[in-house]
């Protein structure tokens, strides 16, 4: 899951070498929080107009998590 998020983000940004993904320990409800870190100047590319790209990334991650019976939350930092 972590690699999937990283690959998606690297395809969107100008500086793919600065993309990193960290994750928190699973919460009591079983959900895992993934933190996506990109360069400051690439933040707009990952969020998109009115957050459309960010929403799409979250939808793809939730769909992939469903296949492996996980709950995921994506935060863009």
C-alpha cells in the first residue's frame, strides 16, 4: 500500500525524489494513516483544483485497501 501511494504521487510531481510516505501505527478501529510528503512547490499538483486529485488518490487507496481488508486514511503533508 505504501509503495502504491508513492508511485501515484511520483507520477504527479516535478521532483519525484522528494516524495516520501510514512505510516502511523494502526488505530483501535484498525485503520492505518499514511502521510504523503512532497516538495513544497509540488503540493498544488498533488492536491489539485478544489482538492480533486487528493480525493482521487484517497479513492484509489481505499479501493486497494478493500481488496486486502484494510482501512486506510491518506493525509497530505
